[in-house]
């Protein structure tokens, strides 16, 4: 059905169910605070809170696309919140690898911290893209996300085949591997689409001439282009990305991680 959709009004409204799911996860993880350490609980809660906000007021950075013409639908504010959320999310995944690295294998620990370094680099790249309007930096950012989860998958595969006493926590490694198997091929499609889009916009920007940094910053803060057409929201790839990241796959995965670690 999504393949045939040319207007995403219905699915953008449906996305608001993700707000309720994230708020549920947020409240429930607060009750687990005494059973799991802060390195698990706090990043998860940051992710849930920001994801709830993004489901309620979805925006797309490219072309300052919003669903609601509201003061809360701000590319600048959303990007600021997402910066904390994305760093927190990868801090959690990095922390998880070190918790599961029972034999303290040095290179696995190194990869876990390399993931954190890469997500910081990704934040720099996406902010450059937002504040300069150069879409090529979105492409480089998503390449970075591909690297993050390639490292996570590699480390998880090693821990999975070498560890036999993790009991329930072994399922966390299985989920890491399953996510990598699904996400990495999808990310190849995603970065190709971003690369094509960046090349197209690059030629358009050349024709339009350069814009001042102040004007671009003002645009990011104030301009809201309310659109519901599929193309403005990234088509099928954009739809899958939004629903999986903000409303379903990632929040449920993180909630499961918190639950398992709190119970063990």
C-alpha cells in the first residue's frame, strides 16, 4: 500500500501512536531505575522522550518540511533534541557491548568506544548539513551510521560465537545481529537515495547562488513548509525510517534491552 501512496497525511497522523508507545516506555523504565544502572536507564529515557516528541511533531530537515505549522515543529529544535537522543542511543548500545564483553576482549571494547566517536562525528556532519543546506553532508552522516552498526554487528557476532554463559543476555546479541542483518542492506539503499538527492540539489544550488550563513540559520529556525506528499517525506524509504526509528523498531528494541538488563 505504501508503495502506491502519494500523500502521507494518514500515516503521519498514525505516527502519533508512537508518542503513546514512547511515553509508556518512558514511564515504565522509570520504575526500573533501581534495577538497572544509570548507563542504561538515562540514555533509554532520553531516546523515548525525544522519539515521543518527534512522533507528535514530525519534521524532515531537507527543505524544512513539517506536518504541523506549529511553533513546536521546528527543524532547529528537533535537530537539537535529536543530537542528545542519538548520542544517548549509541552510548547505550556501546555500554551494552561492554556489559556483554565478559572476557574483556580489548578490540571489542575499542569498537564500542569507536561507535561513540563516530556518532559524535555524525552529529557534526548533520549540523553542517542543516546549517549550510549542503545535502552531501547528510550522505556522509548516514555513511557514518552504517559504520556504527557494522561495528556493532561485528562485535556482537564475535561475542555471540564465543560466549556460552550469558543466558537471557544472549538474546540481546541475537537482536543486535538481527538488526544488523536488516538495517545494513536498508542503509545501502538509503545512502544511495541521499547521494542522488545531494547531486540533484548541488546543481540546483549552483544555479541559485550562495546564501549567507545567517540567512540559512534563520531559515532553519523559522521556516516551516507544511507538506504531506510522499516525495517531501522521502518516499517509502523515509516512511520506513520514520516509523522504525521514532515509533516502533528502535524504541521497542531499547525497551527490551532495559528490561533484560534490569532482570539480570
